[in-house]
C-alpha cells in the first residue's frame, strides 16, 4: 500500500492487514457510539480517541466525515443481513435486529425512508441501495401467510411506520415505543439487540 | 390600530376588520399552497402575490417568516378541531382530516412528532401544544373499545406510525401509503380531505 500524506502532514503508522481490519471495526464501533451520544457532527478526533487509534489511522480508512457515517450505516445493514443468514433465523429475529438499529440511529431511519421516497429527487442512491438490502434480508424470511405479506409494499411501509414511532430522548423509551408499534401492527418481534455473530 | 412602518418604509393599506380577517385567511391558504410546492423557504413575496394582497398587508398580519409557518400549522390543527366539533363527527372522519394534513405537510408531521419526544431538549413548546390539541380532538371521539384505546400511548404512537409511512414525491402517493398504514393498523379512516366547515 502506498503511504499517503495526511491532512496534518504526518504519515499514517503502518498497519498489517489484520490490524487494519481490527482498527476499521473499532473505528466503526466507536463512531456508532459517538454518533448516538453527540450526533453526526461529532469531531472525527473524538471517534479516533474512542477507538484507541491515532487520527492518522482514521484518515487512512475514511477520507472524510461522510465516509465514516456511511460505513456505520453499511455496518447496520450488514448486521441485519447477518441476522438473516444465521442458521436458525426467522422473521421475528431479523426484525428484532432491525428494530435495535432503528432505536439507535436517526440516520439509519433516514436510510429506511429512502424506500418510500420512490426515486424522489434528493434521495441519495446509497440510501436507496441500503434500504433495498434491508428489504431483501427481511423478505427472505417472510412467510406467505405473514401479516405483512398481503400487499407488495406492506413490509417496508410497516418498517417506515415503526420508524415513525421511534421518538424520545432515551434508547429505552424509543425501544418501548418501537415495541408498541409492532404490537399495534400485530407483528411478533424477537429480542431487540444488535447482531453479534 | 396604530399604523406602523414596514421594512420597506411604506405604510400598510388600511383594512377594515372584515377585510383583515379575509386577508389573513387568504394569506394562510396561499402559504399552505406555496409551502407544499416549494417548502418553508419560499419567499414571503410569493405568498403575498398568491393571496392577492400587497406585502404590506402580509407584514401587518405576520411579523416574520416563522409567524406565517406557525399560522399555517395552527390552522391545520384548527381544522382537525373543527372536524371533531362537527355534529356528526366520529373518529374515522377526524382521522381522515388529520391524514389529509399529514399528506400535505412535512412541517405538520414534525409537530405531531413532538408528542413522542416527551420533553426532549429541542422540542419547541408550540409543537408540543399543537400536538396535544390534536390528541384531545381525536380522543374526544375514541370509543373505549377502539383498537387504539387499549394503552394510553397507543393513539399518538399510531399517528406517528402513519406519519412515518407518509413518504413519496406526490400527494397521491403519500395518501396511498397513509391509507395502507391505517389498514395495517386495522383502523378505519373516513375520507382524506381538508375540513371545510
């Protein structure tokens, strides 16, 4: 890998491929926490500090602020896909992981809204692509007789509905409201948790 | 009424009380249309022009941009209250008027979200007050055995859920999605229309 100069003029420390993967994962996990606490405008230096790496390492993985945010969103979607790929997966479990991310991240909720925007001018292509990946992961486990299988749009309309219910200052309150929303929809949801393999 | 100078140095034309009420209503109706077409950043001059009054008249009624937007939101809520006060009102009809405003106005949806924010720092007091007026208007017609009467929060959670489903570039698409959302909730909704007395 070619060494590039950083914004502050230093060169990044060398990382082996394993350390690189570990650092990238630590940066995404740290960014997720920092965003949840302070919003998307939090300084990148806080993310590097939380991840226990230098800012040089952060810049090697992510050229700018948007790249960090996108990586977090992509990781949310990947967790939902992994939940769907687990050997004993069912729709309730996958919805539980989806719901956890809805209660964690307003930015992720914007991504899910891209679905209903139907090519609306201003909907970023990456958001639409991520939303479609979420839909595929859910649909893979949607039984034909499921409450949300009657009409083609129902599944993602329901996801948008739960997003609309997820408000409140604490994650606990947002989770309580999300679970009330699924109850009102008559849809069973498994444990609300991140997917940890 | 004391005549005041306007930002542009002119004095407003004199309005009798009837003309004043008529002009105010025309300005609010024009602002509603212009906001739906161009968003809240539309110039005030466009609103005055659409209402068929001079900018001086607009400034006499509304000191600034925020006052116009607030008046439109207040008028949305008043329509819902009027629908609830109609002699033959029932919950389905009031929900139909509410749903019309949800499909019309993203700003109105933000107001409804104030409910779930539960005193979250940054929720404007006016939004919370308007949201509570909507809740009172609905609750007045909510039968004890209604699907949304089981738990105290269910009614406004459901309203937030429908708001979450209302996306799309056209009002027709947003209405279609709103009606799908009420169907998924198992809640009957009357005609989706503004309240016109």
